[in-house]
C-alpha cells in the first residue's frame, strides 16, 4: 500500500490548492473519480461545509479492496 500511496499521492501544494478551491466555492456535492488511497478526498472533505456530500469512486477492483 505504501508504494501505491507514494506513486499516486498529490504533492502537498496541489492538495492544499484543492482544499482552498473547495473551501472557496463551497459546492453542495463533490465527486472524485479514481479515489486510490483517498488522500485528495480527505483534503476535499476538510473544505466542505457540514451539509455537503463527497462521493468517491474507485474503478480498480484491487485498489477498492
């Protein structure tokens, strides 16, 4: 799992940018395709307000397990 996270994780500056964008625009629903380890989903979730939803979808069965 560490190899998957190391290869797929966003650089910190891009993850922080994603957080700031979600925080600024305050969408009601966010959808992430290709969740992988869920690190960028975590940054999105932190930026969402209490009534918003985050849906994540992983297409790879082996990663989804």
